[in-house]
C-alpha cells in the first residue's frame, strides 16, 4: 500500500484513502464543441503512460476530498512530490536530490 | 506412557534441552498416541519417539524425514487437526507446536506412510524426467482431459483441502512504528534494544515461539556472562516491558511492500490446547515503519549427493536444535557430511551428549581453524576431500558409502542411523529482495548479500553476511541507534552487549555449492526435496535450452514447492551455472516473492467474512418493509425491497397485483437509495449547465427537470430529476448505483476544470428517506399529513418541488412520477423516515393502496417507456440512441460530452436505437438480453441487430411489453423482427416505447 | 526437430535423457530480417510461428528484453474462454479457442489445454440480465455458453457456497464448457520450439532501445542492446510495455499500464474441478494440475511498471474467494506476483497496422490476453504478412478511438479477463 | 429541529451496546450536523455565526466553551459542525450561518450520519483493526480528527480524549461499523 503525501492535509496518508485519477495536466479545451476528432482522441484517449517519472492525479477521496497532483516513478512507485491541483507542472527534482531523498525516508 | 524414564519420548536425553520434563503433552500421529513435552514441535516430539519417517515426496512418493528444524522444511509436511473443521494440510512438522489433543497424519500416501503404492513412481522415475509432461500425453487428443490430467492431478497435490467452513476467526491490526526489526536473534534483539532505549517506537517480530534465532542451537555464544539463549529471553522480556516496544513471537514477516509497509502474520492459538473463543486463530499486522531492520539470519543448505533424501538425514543445525533446545538425540550413530565448519559444532555437541560420530565426511581439503585437529582429538574420523556416493535404508538411513571426491566406485560403507549435512548457509535476503533491493554476489564467500537498498531499510547480522558475533552485535547496535536517530529520537545511550564466543569462526563458505563439490553423477541427488528435483533434472533443463534460471525453475519446478526453495534455490543455481559454464551471478537469481512462508487466507481476509465481507446498506424504511413482507434484492451494496408477496403469492402474482393497484389506487415505494446531491452556490446553475446536457438557467425555483449526464465521450453516464430549491440551491438525484461515481465525477470537474465557479457539492443521499406515493389516490393519501404546502394540481403541478412539513417534520416534497401516475416523492430526514412511512401506510392501506417494490417499479416505468440507465443503456448509448435527444440543449456552448457526441460513429443513422417491442403472441414474455435478428433463417453466426433491454408481463396492458435497442430502430416502426430462442423463434413488432397512457393524461390524475 | 512422444521419452529414459536437443537455439542476431517481432511472449512467438508456417516468411527474429515467456505469458492465471458479447470479440476469442483445442498436436508440445469449463457467477438481477445477454449473443454466434441455476452451479463446482444467506447469494451462472486453462509456460516454449525449428531467431536478453524510421517515415529496423537490427516490418507485441516501445516510433497510444497481481495456494489434492469467476464479488479461481489454487482479481488502481502491487488488493481478492468458498479459509497463500497489463479505453485489444508504414502493434489485452494467444498470433501474423488485417481483427484498430467505433466489452458489463 | 409529537427520531443504532472491559462501544446521542463549505475569506464571519473558531489547521477539531458544539476540519474548505446540545441538538445552524451573509454552503446532514463512541484503554487498538492511520497520541493527539477508512467504509474519526474516539459514519454503514468494531474489540484487549 503506497503512502501518499496530501498537500492539503500536509501529511502522508495510506493509499486506501486515495483514488487514482489518471494522467495530470491534460487540458480540457475551453472550446470543446470545436474539437476535431483528432484533438478529441488526444485529449480523451491517448496517454503518455511513461515508464519512469509521471505526472498524475489522485483524489484524497476518503480524506480531505481534494484532487491533487503527484510526480511518481512508475518503475519504483516512489513519489517524488505531490502538489495541489491547479498548480503548474513543476520541473522534476534534479536526480541528485532524488538520490538524496532515496537515502532518507521513503516518504 | 507414564512410567517411561524418558519423559516425552525415548530419545529424550535427561538434562538436555530447555523443555520441562514434567510438562507432557499427548498427541497422535497417524492414529498412534504419543507423548511429547510442552514446547516441542511435531518434529522434535516425533524424533524423540524415534520416528523419522514423516512424509512422502510430491512426485516420486519417496519416504522422507524432517530435514530442518524451521520454516524452511521441505519434507515433513503433515495434516494437522484439532477437530474436523479445524484441519490444516501441508503443515511443517518443524514449525507446528504440539498441544494436548493434536492429531497429525502423514499425507500424499496410500494406504500408509510406510507402504505407499504411489512409490511406484519412484521406480518409473526414468520416465518422469523434468518437463516430461510437455512431451507426451498428446494422443489421442481428448485423452488429456479425460484420462491423463485426472491421473496427474490425483497424484500431485500433497495434503487434502479442508472440507468444512472455517469455524475460527482472524484479526488484523494496522501498526506504525519508527523501527520494525524482523528477526529476534542476537542481531535483531541488539538492534531493537539500541533503538528502543533511544526512545524510538519499535516492533520486533520473530517466527519462533521464543526470541533467540540461532541462539536456539548455538551454545558457543555467551552474552553478558550468560548463555545466549537466556540473554535473548531476558532481553525480550525487557523489551516487552517498555511502552515504546511491541514484541511479537510466532510472528512471521511475510511480505515487504512499497514504502516500508510490511505484512506480519502472528499465530495466536494454533499451539494451544484450549484457546479462548475470543482469541483469533491468527492475527495480521500491517506495519508501516519509518525504518526496517532486517535481521533475518541465514538458512543452512543441504549437501546434494545420491540418496541424500532418506529419513534420518538432516541439516546439522537441525540436529543441534533438536539436541540443545528440545533435548532430543536424532540418532545413536550419526555421521556428518559437510562443506561447512558449522557442522563440526553440531558433531561435537552430539558427541558431548553421548552420540557416536563414526565419521565426518569433509568435502573440502580441510575445514577452517583448528576444527580438524579438534575432531581428531575427540577421536572422530575425518575424511577430507571425500563425498558420499550413496546411502541405504528404506524408511530410514542405515548406511552411507563414502568415496574420495571425484572418484567412482562403491566406496566404503559406514553404518549410521542418522546423517547430518551442511553445505553452508544462505543469507535470508528474501524480504530485502521483496523490498526491491538489489542483491549482490559476494564471490569470496559465495553468497548473495544485500546490495543497493530500494527502501529505507538496513540488513544486519547473518542475512547481511556478518558472521562474527562481536562484529554482528556492533553492527546491530549501530543499526538500532541509527534507525532511532533517523526517526527523530534524541535520547542517547548504548546498550551493553558483551560477547564471549568460544566457537570457531564460521569461516569457509565457498565449498558448499554443488558445483564446487563435484558430487557423483549416478543416483538421485536431490536439490529440491519436496518437488523431487534432482541435479540431473537441472542439467537436463539446461541441455534443453533452459538457460535462464527462471526457465530452469519453471521447467524443473525447482524452488516452487511450499518451501519456495529456501534450501534448494542456491544449489539449483550453482548446478545450472556449472552446466552452462557461467559464473553464478551471470545466470541470475529467481525473484523472491511474498509471502516468505505460506500465509493462511483467513489471516489475510481477517474480519471481512460473513456480514463484514461487504457492508449491506439498508434504508431507513428497511425494518418496516421487512415487517410488511418485502423480499429484498441486492442493488450494489443496497438491499432494496423487490416485491411484497402476500401469503401464497408467486413473485409474478405479487408484481402484477402491485402494478395494478398502483394504477387503480396508489402505491408506496421506498426510493431512499436514489443518490442525492445538494448543489449550493451562486454558480450552481452554471455548473449544472456544464455537467448535464440540459439547460438549467431557466428552471424556476420550485420546479424540477429530468437531466442527463454524459461522459466526455458522449455516452450516457447517469440520469435523474433535479429540483431547484432556490436560485443558488439544487437538489440533484442520481441512480442508486451511480451515486458515488457521479459525485466523484462532478467533484473532478468542479475542482480541476471549473474551479472558478462558486459552488459546493454535498452528498445528501442518506440525509433523506424517500417515500414515493404514486397513483390516482396519491394526493389523497398524503394530504392530511402535509403542512404548509398547497399540493393542488394548480399550485403544485407535475415536476415541482416544495419545502414544508409532513407529519410535523421537515420535508422536501417532489411532485414527480416514474410510473406515469400522479405522484409524489416525499423526502424526510432519515431518522424520521420510519415514523412518517408508518403514518402514511396506515392511511394508504385503509384506502386499499399497496406497497410496491423495485420489480413493479420497473414494470410501471416500462409501460411508460421511461428508461433505466444501466439496464436500457450500457456505456455505449448516446442520448439520441435512447430517444432522449430532446434533453440535449442545442445552444449551449459547452457541456461534458459535447465533443464526444460529434464523432462520426456517434452520428451514424444505423446506430442501435431504443424502441418498443410487442410479441406477436401477447402472452409471450421475452427474455431480457435476448438477441434480435431481421432474418430468422440465417445460419449461425447470425447477424444480430439488437437485444431486449427490458421485458415484462404488463398486467395493465394485458400483454407482454418490451424495450430493445435495435439498429436503426426508429426507422423500423411496424417492422417484424425475430428473437431466436433455443427452442423457437419469437416474432416481434417494432413499436414506440410508450405502451400505456400514450397521452400522459394520468400524470394529473 | 525431434518429435516428442511417450516413445521418445522411453528411449531417452534408457540413456539418461542425454539425447534431447535444445528446444530453441540462442543465435547471434543477423544484421537484418524480413520481420522483427518485439516481445517473446506467447503472442509474439506465436506470431513468428504463423508467419513462418502460413505465410512463408522465414527470415524472422523475435527479440526479447528478458527471457522468453517471462512477461504476462508466464504470470497469468491461464483462463481460456470465448464467451464475449460483441461479434468482433466473439470472433477473435473463438478463433483462439478453436486453435487451442489442437495446439498441443499442432506444436507437438503438450500445452495442457484443459477444457474443464469456465463458470461465471451471477449475484444480482442486473448480473443475470447481463449474463443472459451474453448467452443469447453467444448462441447466435455459435459459441457455447449456458445458463446454470444455483443448484446446477453447485453440482458443477461442489465447493461453491450457494447459501441464500451469503452476502451476495449466487443467482445462477453462465458456463462455457469449452473454456478452461492451459499451461502458460508450455505455450511460450511450444511456440518457441516450433518457430525456432522453422528458422526463426529467438534473441533473448536483448532490449529494444529504439525503432528506426527511414527518410520516408517507414520502419527500417530496431536499435537494441546488441546493436541495430534492420527489418522491413516490425511487430510490437510487448504487453505492458507497448506505450514505451511505440513512443520510440513517435506514436502515442490509448493505453495505460497497471499492475495485476495473482497468487497461488499451497498444493492440495483435487478439490476444484473447473474455473469460477465472479465479477460482482470480484475474483476468479481454478486449481492447477500441481494442486495449487490459482487465484486472481483486478488490477491495482494506479499505473505502474513495477510488477508489484499492494497487499490490500490481495486482501480484497481473498475476501471474495473465501466468501464464495468458505472451505478455503484455512488454505495458505504460497506465492503472489504481479504483471503489467496495458489497458485500452474500451478494454478491447488493438491488433492493427499503425500510422507508420511497416510497424504493427498487438496490445491492449488488459487482464485477459492469455486466452487469445493462438488466435491473436494467427491474425496478427496475417496482418503483418499482408499489410492488411484478417477479417477477424478488422475492428481492432487504433483508429476506433478517433471515430468512436469502440468494441466496448467493459461498458457492456462484461468481465475483463 | 424539534422532534414533533408522535414522530420519533429513530437512531439507526438504537439500543446497541458493544465492547467489553477494555473498550466500550456506544451509539452517540442524536445531534445536529452541518456540512459547511466556504473559502478562507469567509471563515471568520462563519466562526462568529457558529460561536466557535473554525479550525484552519488540517486534522484538528475545535469545541466551543460549553462543549456542545464542535467543528471538525475535514478539508481546506470543509468542516463538519456537530451540535449535540439539548434534545439532540436543536440549533438552526443553517440559519445562523445564513445570517452571516458571507458566501458559503451549509447543508444539513444531521441524519446522513450517525456516530459510535469508542472508549476505554483499548480504543485505539480496536480502531487499528480497520483504520490505516497512525492512532498513537503523538500522531493523532486529542482533538485530532480526520476523514479516513475503517475496514471497507469511510468514517470521520475524532479523538476526543486519550481513550475516547468518536466514529462518524453514514447511517447505512453504521451496522457494518458497529459490527466491525465489536469484533475488533474482542481482539483488542489492552
């Protein structure tokens, strides 16, 4: 069971309080009615599905109820960071800082 | 057995061991009543009684005795029971503690353990080479299922499954700590003590009944001036006394999951004669630790040589535990075959206890330190660079044949009644590997050791390759202090743990892998005892192209038995490497997977059985409905009243009566399970505009409207009636099953797509009990109870909502109908639901109204052509498909689903559209799910153009009615289509979906 | 290739089994091939086999990052059935089932296809409606699937709890008698042996690091850990890792990869004669020929390539198993493991050409790809050989997510595996 | 809201008792409950309306002076207000909040939920049978509160004293919650 830091509760909480909500930073057009089929496919169906660090959404559904974003490595399942919904996509921490974080607590 | 000088078995040595001679325990094995001592395992008690033959192997049914004294045991698996329901197959005799009344029996044998007809497999073993079944049993084709497979299945499988439901219960606990120490040997206890005294919260667990680990058998180590084992007990007691420490014995850490989440299983009662009924049988601990200290020790390997599997042949450490802990001699004349120094300690202990040691067969050039000299001083013959070529003894080893290493020939026979073996020790890196840490090959000591950590853990002691006790304690204390420090504890202090060690250095590790020993090739030299995998099998696998160790494992089944290769994996790897001519690390190591030892399903399930398997949600009216004879159906987690049969009534009759009564008089229906969401805020209407296809701006407060919600891809997601209570407040309803996901869906959009809107969502599903009163008399039924609301048709027309009181309690009163009749849905605060319902029902019953359930509700709405999302639609239906395009606002610039709806395939004219169906024979009721074809004479596969979504006998129409989705259905009105059934083909006519009161006049009475 | 038979075994038994050949060789890669298949699982090896056998293409390499059969082929719970709802799915899976029935003989390798019946339990009215919709559709498609009342379900699977006091009582079951299980490793090995015998190169421990395209955009080959390997056509058959590989060719896929866990119990004597699945209480179970109960359920909730998952998923699975089969509460979990399954939005696979000429993809099987192995391999070989789909896989395109013409078994409330 | 004559407010766990010496399980008395939603700028006005300071720190609860009304932080814009004064709480909190005139959402959820009091030395251990949060006093001190999980349901957990927790759950889950805690209590003897 993963341990996820909720940026609203400011605490790490067990995975079963959360619901995964897919890839993050997929922008819903403000002109949805004008989307071409290609654009709709990109928006709704195509996913990065990266092996490595991914930006993703979770909802602390059995906690504060908020949606949040996370950067997680899909090979190790380790969270690099979490941040609030609506905040811009952060740059990834540099690998050295990641390594340092690895040395310390998993979370 | 009383009167026996040797309490608890003839092979019990007076004055030896740590059990109390007075505390005897009676148990049975294969029907024989035996006596052991309290604290005995089945294995130690049986050996004490001179019984070495404990089981039969999986494939060849070879007689087997106990190999080990621990969890790694591959051979001595038994069926153990307390009573007929409390029965367990495949129990390791080396782990199961005996208690008064325990019944054990051997398994995988017929008719008896000593005389097993399955042993014919052993004689046929040349045919049963590794993977033989892939090469045969292919002819004739049908024989696999009917002949070969049943035979193979019956031969395999070890013990028998329980046949009765499990009467025991199991507990679970989440636990959190700064430091979890796995393993309570010298290293684990030292680390736990250091961490605990620094103030950290500590959990320490060990799989044995007492802490101590290797101190159980290793009597050469003294700690702080007392025996190691005594120190361990005192330290464990001291730890248990501390508030910040939890000491768990009989507790196995079986799984190491992400972010230091570790599963432990504690065996609570399986060793007790009379457990209290409140005690769970086992308890699952789910531990989240800031740091994990792995002090899991090492497991001794056996020697791989022909005939190495006879009862009486066991690991040196096992013999030493039986002797030093249980006070049991494994034999009177015990030879040694070793490639590791620690077997000498065992031999010396045995000799000191009066056991004859006829020979030590040493595979190496010489043992470490002065062991050779000491053995010779003791008068023990040591044959260095020798091997055992074969053994004899049908049900117990009786002699060994010794040859110089690499030589062939019969060799010299030496009579024995037991043989102890040791090929060195495999560090237990299982949990470390499960944590995704990378193991690294240490060429010097010939073992895999923990390498790079993936999680916040540290390995100490034997599992980390630290052999010297002084260094080990040093390492453990450092690990404990560091762990406490890392968890933020600031107390200082360092426990004093002084080691006095008389034994030899454990030393030489390298010679114990078969590749280095060069054992004779003839005969069966077992690598994996339980699965009967021999060295030859592994060589054969390599010869056949299985060059990955995973292929070798799967082809031979090496390491796949219930012990998961604890003693065999390294041997298998070494033999494969030798055959391939590659170094061991290049051949790889199979992945370690949870669980470390098998874990009872019940323990993992815990409380989630029976009524706690899944919550059964009941409405506030449930009890009254039950009193009134309701039969309930499961809808999601809810229990809903399905129908209300009167005495002697079938379901069909009850539903017909309910349907008729609603249309003639009225009926009461429990609609409480419908999802309800209160949408509040100045932007509430704007938000609903985006979430529903409909437009909401113009809905006046006090009015309601039916709404459709789509997914972004344009398919119907949910529907329901939405009432506007005030300019900034809506009461939204959803389907019963849809309630949680609809709220989640709405929150998603609100929080992440439309956060600029000032609106909040609150689930009020359970705030309100909902009583639907439907039928011509509905208004008359409720009128006397309503307070402050004018419920006349003029003042409160169809699709309106008012707030006021009913029976004196607040209500949100909806005028709406899912039956086509004049109807009200009365929302009252849930705790009042029952009282209000009783008041209404008392009056309604007197007026000859009825209670109706979900089945009648379904029929009534189908008569009117109202759809049920999830029944008449699945996730592939658009509003237009369902005939609901009127509910899609044409002028809105945006709503969820607007883009998806525009895709080419969703605009096709030949999409499946919802229509009505009338059977040509009005008495025939179609089956829901039945498929529809245009050409009844087409051969299979037939072209299916749709299916029946809803179908009922309609008492009110006097005939059957159905709804269906049919390709291009709306352009087929009046067409005849066909529903092919197994026994006949039914003719149907395509109609519109409204079967009753087409003008809708009844909504207003 | 040496023919496998009881007589061959008997002959070998007399000389210590020294005479067996390698089941497949480990050749050095050539500089180029007509077709390179990426991924040596059952689907990939099978594709190579059918390309060689039915389409006359012999210059083929199957390139595998790890060891052959080590992905989802060797990690799944081996359930085989074909009682899918839609014509497209029914056609594909039934094609596979027809091939399963003769696969041991076809490959001269006993894959232990065991038609012991797959029974899908139905626990509420909605379940029953959905099951009957499947049964009717299957019948008209010529696929066996029959309705069993609870008593008949119990008779077919005696350990089943059909008590009406169960939390979710069994209201009936849909039974496909031709459904069953097979031995997963043997499928990969059997295809590998037969393909290698026709000259297919199986190159293990060779990770693909790039998919190269020429000036005109067409595929020219793959970069690998052992250098560049040219290819006229490349078929990606790498369940779980498809997105990663297709990204190398610049194609973003409608896929997400999830951990899928499974477990086995300790072995016991035969107690469980068939396969039982339940979508409502959510688990499935069978008993292997070794005697282990083989158990699985749904995926973890998050995307991952870790091949591990949470204990709570196993808990839910075993809750469901012990609810349906209370006698198994004292059984023990022996081993658990995880695979990576790539899942499409409509839960149906993609077996198709791609926008890149010469590049083909076979993916998106979610939790249920094993059952399709021979059928999938067979039509995928056809698609590669002819640069056009077989009639059976015509609908399983990449384009369907643009047009909206989905094959939505999930939405139709079918089960995923 | 006054309980009207002849209409009984029926607690979903009416009459239930559970636990033993080390832990007691008791249905909490009836209460008024409001799900309150608002942005930060409305907090002080709403606090005035309620007569207590709405907590703004995660995982904390605030109780008014006479102990009859409390506000539990559930999320950054969400509080559960519980009033169990006289007669199971008769305060019209929705009106009191409306009178503040600031933007908010107040929804009456008095009947949506019910509560179980878990008391005694084994209270935390009992809850730990199904609640995955760290319930040590260090991590979950008195007046800590959180929406979380108990077994297979969602709850709001509030530690009111060292050895007293209030478990709020939706009413249809209360049977499950009570049965779950009852079985857990068997095992959790301090």
